[in-house]
């Protein structure tokens, strides 16, 4: 009986030791698993941060490349409507690519960089709109310019020639009147010719004034558009600086 009790006690203590050992092993396994999980998560965070930094770097570089392309086109085109100008289409297409890359930055962030990118893209789109408006305004004046070249200027030249000729004839007529003390034949026709020449001159002058008023309005509108273009381009300098500063800070922070 005593031996049986001792055996049971030994068995109980053995079982207790096994349970304690199992618990200790389980605890150790749990600790090890938590450490491993934490390491995996930390590494995943590092990998994700690295991936995000690379994606942002590529997006920022792509955006700046599109920006530089727009500036090259602006520099090469000059004022819209200049002879030899390739037109506004290349700039419009480049501005579209810039806007697409700004939208990618909006996805990748951060918000400060995305806002500056969108403002720069909007500024270039504004340039396109203003340049297009200026070209359309210049095109609208083409009929007036052609009318002046083919109508007003020749009419003015003809009126001047007619006035010079009739004045010369009137002077000769006056000399004849003084010498003969009478009205020479053809004087009436001469006066009529002079009156017609004067009417032509007055009509040409009136048309010239009308053309001048029309072109004065055109130049006022064109000057306003050019002033807005200049203001828009000057404002971009500050936006560009804000974009590059925010982008550099974002990339430097991610590299730490």
C-alpha cells in the first residue's frame, strides 16, 4: 500500500512537471512567434516604405520631366501667332501628360506635394488656354487685316493720288484764269473731279479711322492676355520651388 501511494505521488509530480514543461515550452514558442511576427511586420513596413519611396521618386521625376518638356515648348514657340511657330498643340499634349503625372502623385502623396503638382499642372493648362485665346483673337483679325491691305490702303493711296492730281490741275486752271481773265473750258469738269477726289479721300479716311478703332480694341485685348500670361508664368516660380522642397523633404524623410 505504501509503495502504491509513493508511485501515485511520483506519477502526479511527473505529470505536473510535464504540464509545467509544456506550458513553458508553449510560452517560449509564443514569445518566439511574437518576435518573429514583429520582425516580419517591421521588415514589411521597411519594404513598404522603400517601395513607396521608389514609387514617389519615379512619379516626381516623371512629373518634372513633363514640366521641363512644357517649358522647352514654351521657349521654342514664343508668342502664339509668330511666323514659324509650331502652334499650341504640342504644348497642349505635353500639358496633358503633366496633368496625368500630377494625378499619380495625388495617389502616392503626400498631400503637400500633390497640391503643388496640381497647381503647376493647372498653371500650364492656363498657359494653353491663354495662348489659344490669343491665337483665336489674332485669327479673328485676319479679315480686317486683309481688308486693310486689299481695300483701305489702296483706297487711301488712290485718294491721295487723285487729290494731288486735281490739285495740280486746279493750280494750272487758276494760272490760266489769271492770265486770260476768264473761265477756261473744262473748268466745271475739273471742279467735279476735285469734289470726287475729296469724297474718295474722306471715305478712305473714315475707313482708316474705323480700322484703327478696331485694331486698337484688338491690341487692348491682346495686351491683357499677354499680361495674364506673364503673371501666370511668374507665379509658377514659387509653386515650382514649393513642389521641389516638399518632394525633397518627403524623399529624405523616407530614407532615414
